[in-house]
C-alpha cells in the first residue's frame, strides 16, 4: 500500500465523525435551533457506543447505543429550549458540561478495555484494484453511511415538502406558525436527528477509529463540527468538502509529527483548532452582504394560541 | 397533555430572587437519585459533599481558595453575557494569564529581584488574558466570526502552548524530566493571609473585583451601556452606543480577570507552572455566572457554592469512592435547573390536558 493511499484512507477515517456530527447539526440549525451541545452528545455517544459494543461484542449494537444516547441527550436540550423557552446558547453549554461528566461516569468502567474495530468492506476483485480499490471499496460502513446521509439530507431539505416546511420554520417561525405548521414539533424532530447523528459520530471514534475508550476522546470535534456548518453556509454539499479538508489537516499534523519536522509537536496539534478560527474569519468576512444563516437561528419561539 | 408557556405581564421579582434556590433544591434531589443508582447512601453522600467541608478550618480555607478564581472569572463573564457576547473561552484566557505571569517568575528565578515581582506578574497575567480575550472579540466585530466557536478553539491552543513551554524552554532542569517549571521564588508567590494557612491575598483581590463589578454595573454609564446593548440592541443603537466597542471592552475585562485568576492560581496554591493547573475553572465559572444571575453579589455566593462542590467531590472520592466525574454531572445538572427556573421569571408554566383541536390552515 502506497503512502498516498494510506494518507487518503486516514483522512477519510478522520473526517467521518466530523461529517456525521455536522450533518445532524445542519438539519437542527436549518430548523432554526442552535444546539451547541454537539461535543457533549458526541462524548456520551462515544462512551455508550463503546460500552454497547464491549458488552454485546457487536459493532452494530454499539452504534445503536451511541445513537440512542445522543437522542436522549438531545431530548433534554429540546425540553429546555423548546418546552421551557430557555436560551439556546446557555443550554447547549450546559449539555456539553453534563455530557463530559456523564461520559466519564459511564466510561470509567471501560477504560483499558479493547474491542475489535468495525470491519472494512472487501469485494474480491474491486477492493484489490491498485490505488483506488481500497479507497473506493475498502472502507468501513460508517464512511459510506455518512456520505449516504449527506445525500439523504440534501434530498430531504430540497426535494421534499417536509424539508421545505422545516426550512420555513428555521427562517421565519412566526409565519410558519401562522400557516398552521407545528413549529415546535418540527424543531423537536430536527434536534433529535442532530442528537442521533452526534451520538453516532461519537460512537464512530471507539468503534472504527481507535479500538478503546478514553475520557475526552472527542477532543473538540463537536465544536469543529459546529464550525463546519458555518463553513458550509448551511449547504449539505459543502459540508463534505469542509469535513474532508479538516480531516486532511488532522492527518497532516499527525504525519508531520511522525516525519520529525522541526516544529514543536504542540504547534502541529494546535493546527486543526487554528485552522477552524482562520476559516471562520475568512468565511464570515467573505459574507459581507447579509448572512446565509437561517434567519430565525437561535431565537426562542413561544406560540401564542 | 401539553406544556404551555404563558408570558407574564411583568417579570416576577419574587421568583427572580428564589429561582437559584429552587434550582439548587431540584439539583440535590436529582443527585440523590444518581447516588442511589451508584449504590451509595444519598444522605451520607450529600453530607460528605455539602456539610463535611464546613467542619474543619483547612477545608473552609480551601473553599475560599477555590472560589477565588471562579468568582473572578465569573464577574468578567457576566459582563460579556449581559452585553450578549458569548465568551466561553475563559479557560484559555486563564491559562494564558498564568503563562504570561509565569514568564517573569521564570526569568527572575534565582536573581535577587525585589518584592515588585509579584505585582508585576499580576499585571502581566491581566494583560495576557485581556489580549487573548480580545482575539475572539476582534474576530467578531471586525469579521463577524462567531465568538462562541473562536473563543472555545483558543482554549485548546492555550492548553497546547502551556504544554510546550513546560516541556520545552521553561522545564525545571532539576525536575526529573517532569513537565513543570521550578518552584517559584518567594517574591514571585501570592502572600498568604494566615501564617501556615491556605488562605491567600487572591481572596481579597476577588472581593475587590466583586465590589468593582457591582459599582461598574450599577453606578457607571459604561455599565449601563453594556446592559442596554445586551437587553435592547435597537434601543442601544438609537442611543448612539457603540456596541462593537462595548463588546471589545467586555471581552478585554473578562480576559483580564480570567488571566489574573490564572496567575494567582499558579503563584498561589500551585506554586509553579505545569499542565492541568485548572480543573475547568473557566467552564465552571460559566455556571457560577448564571447561578449568580449575572449579578456580582449573586456571583460571590454562587462561586462559594460551586467551590464547595469541588471540595466535596474530592472528599466524596476519598471517603466514599464516588468518582470525580459526579461533580461535573452535578455542575451540568445544576446549570440546567438554573436556566429552567430562570424561565419561570418570564413565563408561567401550564399543563393543558386534552388540547383543543385546532384546524390547520394551508395544507
């Protein structure tokens, strides 16, 4: 296996959790809800995903546990922001703080344990094609799932009636409510979808990336996923480009450390975070003529009957 | 059955006063259930958490020591949150303040520098924290980048910078390769208030910060402008307030206070610069700010209460083998209940059974 091929495989693996979490958050934000708790939902998803897989011996059950945990976490968020009309930014922070504590509590008994990683696809003939075979036909199921999810979300948002209503709720909740659409219910499902994706993204880390659980293993990926949604201007297609770019930065810094480039390893480790800041500045600066964000993003909605 | 919110005609000041207490009560009830689920006796666990620290003078002093950074950071954060600027990177500003002040301590080590060293370190910590806090503020007002994400990203960067310094250039040559600077000289440490005790000058500084915050918000034009910009941005525009300038100011003050808290922590309780100097003070301070209802006096009490959870958490781990993560869970749940109870100030909650059938409009 060539070095280039190895790097591309590593980039795809590093990008997949970012893509999964960002896709979920994109749908949530398109419905007008800013859930800053992605990091918290991811880390609980990672702990529950590993726990499920370790206890059952099945990666699929692990992934389902991760999804379930993410949905439960997102329901707390929905109850607070949609049910009780609490500020979304503060609630998202609370969700992250709670998630970090809960994951430590749940995951403590699994620290030091090991599982076998999710298997990679192998189609005799196709996977063995030199150069592109492993990249196109030799990934784990999550990689394909994340790409299918992006296509599905794009189709849902732009080609279905429900998707149109969801976007309407995110752009102007008062009008959507006046037209008789259940804004809060739509938003609740959008938040739950975001939670499911974040939980799965978290579970990906111990199930397909590193075969063990360590506390804090998401290392800010949830926050980077939030930044990716801004980077993508809330468009699913651009999310793929953004996620793979960030995955590339992550892998680049790992390899650069391995090659012994004469730069402190901490500076290389800081690259993904610095890149996020620079990208946010450049993207926000380019958008001088009005923002592309959903118009009602982050605002509280209390229906008057 | 459906939960319906009804806007109150005016905000309920009675509930505004007691809502933090309701929130604490609900959190304690939830924690009892969690303790029972962990197989621990809830009564004795809560006792270890919230009563045992009051018994001996060492723990009492330790509460004040832990509350010092929490209160200082939270006062700064409350200014930001009142101005509707979301600084969530106080942890990073805390670390950079610690680094900036430690630079002087490391450079003057072993020289016969006078007692000016510690005040100069305080100043450096404040300046370092303020400059670091200004980065997300400038990115926001100049380029429109979300201050939430940039300030949070800078926490990871600060953490890595500190790690680099204590493993590289500033490492104690006689430290057996541990990632730490040498112990600071006496002139570079925070003076202790009681001989042989834990209580140090930082506690006094925190009280001064509380008083200054109260005066700034209640008695000065700038404080008024900060509150108006956050609560009624349109009115602020008509009033001719420069909201960008106020955001920069709030971030600078917030960063300076966090940075000062950082250098006090390093030059006081810790005594040298090393990774892990903060058990998440910058994040816990967010809870302190909200539990104190963004009011300086409230923040003082909230800071003491959350400091108690750190001490209680450590004792519960030692005596009852309750994992330290329970403290984080506790803090997260507390913030949820605080926010939910705050909603009661503006709304009345009503449970509606058998919701009336509403005919849908366009379909």
